[in-house]
């Protein structure tokens, strides 16, 4: 059975994603002209988005990654945030852009922002591909947001369910019978 068979509908096509990511890269380039931001990707879901985003940023920058868990193999956050991979670079005095695949409950990004703030960066902003405000539990704002999405379980382009579907080139809504088994 093909992964496509598990998708109820395609929410965002590959073309729509790339067009908006180009625009986001241009916005970030304007905002960070004459600066040297560090992009911190939140693994694993950010990897496709972050790669495409930084390719569209034309100011000097560096990248690093963190792995943070609050979902496990569930469809909702547990509320308990755990850092499973920390940064290699020092961010003191740096402009930080946290890159996330989806801003959902906000619990993880709220925790992560506070955690990184203790390292005294010059600034912290958030770039997220998808914003799902209907599920927000913590006050978190993404300065750079690709698309607002409905309260549906979305996969593809880095986003997963139980480590599957990340390799889809689009964002699709997963059929409920897949994650309610």
C-alpha cells in the first residue's frame, strides 16, 4: 500500500510550499541584513523546511540543531518537554531564529525559547512552516509563519506520524483511521 493511500487530502502542494518558503527567505534576509543570524532547527520535522529556507536566505548565517520531544508516537503533546540533543554553538550575543515545522500547542516552543533565553542571545525569533492556532496552549508567536492550517493531523515535508510520511513532498491531511487504530 502506498503512503498516498493514507492521505485524506493534499493541503499544500510542493509548489505552494516552495513559493512561500522563498518569500520567507526574502523576509528574513531583509530583516537580518548586516547581521549574522544562527538558525536553530528543531529536529526531526524541520529538516526539509530548514534546508529550503536557508537556501533562500542571502545573508551570512550559521545553523545548528536541537532535538526536543513532547509527542513520542502520539498525536498530541504530553506536555513534558525533553531536550534530547543540545546545541554545539554558543549563542550568546547572537540573533537566533528557531526553525520549526509546525507551531501547534506551543508547549515545546515556549519551553525552548525560555531555555535558549538563559544563554543570553541578542534576540530570538521563530520561523515555522505551519501555524495551527486552534491547538495553542502556550503564548507563542512566530514572526515568520508559512501557512495557517486547520486543526487536522498533517504529515509530509518533514512532518510525521510515528516516523512515517516525512518524505512526502507535500503537506497532506492524514486519514483519521490511520492514527486512531
